[in-house]
C-alpha cells in the first residue's frame, strides 16, 4: 500500500506561497484592485459606529425623529455600498484565478510528459493526480479568498484600533491586551496544523492511488474475488484519512475557541469599564456605543484569523507538493559529441554500454555491464535471454527512455546522447511487450506512431499487424477503444500496438516480444507480413520463442547483464548450452552439452562471443559438444513434414525439429 509520510520542511508558509508569484504576476493588477476594493468595503463598515455615535449623541438625545431617519438612510446607503464593493471584488478575481489554475495544471501536465521514466517508476499515479486536481483547487481557493482577506482583515483591524483609540485610549488598551497571547497561539497553531495538513493531503493521494488501481484492475479484482480485501484496504486508508481530518478539525476548533473567547473577554471588560465612565460622566453614551460597535465589528476579522491561517497552511503544503513535481529535473539534452571518439559503423551499435537504475543501492552491480553489440544496416537482431536478464531494459535505452550510465549507443554513427529526443524518436519506433492504448479512436492510437501518416500508410500498417478486425468494428477507425483499450482483446491490442510501431516506416525498429498475445495462426500471418517490413529497416526484436527468432538474421544472447554469444539461430543451438535450453526447455547435459542453464558459457571448441563452430569440429564430437542435428545422428528421429507457411519452410536454412524429449530440470539448475 503506498504510503508517503509527511515531513516537515524548513520552508515557511510565506516562502512556499511566494513561489506562486510567477503565475499570479500576469493577473496582479486585478488582484491588487480586488484587495483595495475589499479593504474599502470593509472600512465602510467601520463608519457605521461613527454614524451611531452621531445619532445617539445628536438626534436621539435631542429627540429629533428627522435626524434619526437621516441616520438610518446613511446606514442603508453604507450597507448597499459595502455589498456592491464585495460583489465587484468577487467579479474581479473569478476569471483571472480560474486562468491561473488552468495555467498551473497545463504546466504540470507538460512537465510530467518531459520527466524521465525513472521518475514515473517511483511516483504513485494517485499522488500525481491529487497534485493536479485537489491541490490546485486549494491554491485557487486560497488566492480567491484567504489571501485577499488576510490583507483585508489586517487593514480592517489596524483602522479599527485607530478608531478605538481615537474614541477612548484607555478602553483601547483593554482591547489591545489579548494581542500578545493571540500571536503566540497562532504561531503554535500554524506549526502543528502545517504537519497535519501535509499528512492529510499525502493520504488523499494514497487513497486516489488505491481507487485508480482498483478501477483499472477491476477484472483482476472480480476474477479473483478480491473485492472484499480491496474494500478493507480502502476502508483502512479512509479511516486513516478520517483520523487525520479529525485531528485537523480538533486543532481548528481549539484555535477558533481561544480566538473567540479571549477577545470576547476583553470586550466584556471594556463594556464594564466604559459603563462606569459613562456613569461618572467622563464618557458620553454615544461614544461608548460607537466604541462597542467598532469592537464588535472587529470580531469577525479577529475570529477569522484561525480559519484563514488554516487555509493558508493547506495552500502552502499544496504549493510544496506541486513544486515537488515541478522541481524534478526534466530529461536533459546532451550537447556535442566527443571529438576524440572514433566514428562507429552504420546501423545500431552498442559500445561498452552500462546501465544502473537511478534508485539502485550504491555499489550494487549494474543491470547491464559492458554491452558490445552491432546491428548492421538493414539487419534484424533477435535479443534472447532468460526472464530478468535485462532485455527490455536494453531496448528502452535505444529511444532514451532511460539514459545509459556508461558507454554509448549510436545510430548510423551518431551518438544518441547528442541527438534531440524529438529527432531520435522519429528515427526509432517501439512496440512494448505490454500494449498500451489510449482513450481515443483506433485511428488516433495508430497515428501516434507517425502523426503525419496518410491513409495508405495506416492501411499498410494494419495489414502488417493483421489488424483487419478494425474494419469490422462499429465505426471502423473512428471506434473509441475505451480506457487502456480494455474493450479489445489482448491480441487485438497487441496488433494495434504493432501497427502503431510500423506505420511511420521508421529507420530503426525496436520490438519487445511483439507477438506474445497472438494465436499460432495469426502469429504466422503477422510474421510473414512483418518479415517484409524488417527487410527495409534496422531492427532489434526481443524474442522468447523460436518462431519469433526466425524473423531475425542473427541472434544475441543476453545473460547476466552481458552479451555472451552472437550468431545465427542454428549456430547458437549447436554451440551454446544456455541458448539451446532457452529455445527447447530441455535440460542440458544430455547430448554432451557442457554448460548448466543460465551460465551463458560456450561449449568447448565454440568461437568466443559469436557462437560459430571452428573448422573441423563436429557438433556431435566428444563431451561438451552441442546437440546433434537429426540429419547427422543416425539414431535421431527423422524430421516430420514442414507445414506450409511455417518458419522452416520460409527459411530453408532452418531444420525442422523432430520430437523433443524434455526432462525435468532440478530446482537448483532450472531456477532463473
């Protein structure tokens, strides 16, 4: 279950919120105008006590009904003016702040597209979603209300105290006494609330992740009957978030109670003292009424401090969470090739390539170590290896989804580290093992491989991928495939992913086991069509089955993070024990195989690295030799008939295998 503990940062709320200035600056005029209008409206409310003083000491004392009505008219006009000004303030900020939120969300999305794959491997998607939705909503609300009213209420309190001291300085001092304890309480509250607010927002991101995973994996949840366990996991996270939110509510209730109670006590003391002064004749009744009215008018600006501080802390943590993503380094373009580096041959070349994941433990061995491999122009190279050997990682280095940590990769003699990513990814097309489709039409998904492709190219790509089922869909190419293409079968998704890879007729093609989800008959048809495409491009194909290997001119065996053998399929079958084991699944040791599974060693007499058999060496000679071909072993069963369209018929160099006797691999030898 994803958990991201809240950590207190040294950055204050003010410093965090100041990072919003680049987004606020374009609308600063309207924001400042709105703040000025709000201050003016709030100060108008402080004029009301002065009118009340005039009415009490004047028309009321003189028993003048006309003066009372005139005072009432003044109060009505002030109320209308205050309401109009506050409405105008809201109109001023609504549109620009919606634009600020949209701009920040667009920048976040754009930045996420430019972050390296390693970043997305580390971050739960729910955390990113919550930053792009609820956090940005909090920021918009802060800019629209708390930010303005922190300024407005501060100005109102300042002007109000000036009026209070002007009425009676002794009573003003009574109301000034609570300021010191209130400042201390607000400081303590701000410190505690910031931690709880961050914790709640992080837990919201965790909850979003669980919901997203449950929705996307609904077939697994239902298929294994795990709805109860998923519901319990969701309930546990919900309870954790509920406890945190209740902690926030307790803090807010505590500060609100204290901020309300302490000023009320001061107002009560001022009332008693003022009444005594009126009785003594040292203070007029109108002045006392005006003083108390002004003090009561200041209740809301003072009491709202806790509420505004709480929203400001939530906005500050939302800002920190937003910029945690925005501060992540984007994929960097490496400028300039090494002047002293010899120009490599054309094609796709790996020179001493090493790779270690960014989050790997210091000193841990690299995933790939000293990969040296040359794929000649127009050649198809099959990449074979056991599960977890690094095949997918190696292919991901070609389009720079990950950056090599040592060595270099060149395309037609040009180091990919010096190429702009946009240009590199126009030259290299990829099809991943897990076909990912987007919530768009079939045509839009295919055209992601080449935005400018015409209808003929799309038709050709669909034909190569044997994706003619598209034309039987309700709207053909305009059919919406739904989220992740789950309305299609696995084989259909894989064929569309393959069509997307070949639609642009790329110069370099990287296919990661592109036929794994196809049935045998469809696989044969796709292979026949794909073979024509591969003749026109330089390709690396990750293969797990002999039928896929037959698409390649040569095969590279990846074992232990290194290329241990390169050669044709037949050469490696005869000379490399691990390759023979991977292709047949039979235990090496029978027939003179001199290597255990997974060690990547070559049989005695085999050429190092290329898998070739030296002149004069027999495949069946002595212990440690390779498997004996059926046509050289008089005791071997004769090969059966070759099916039309099979790899053996399409490639005359391939010998159709006879029946294979498999033996159980011991656990200590067969574990990969």
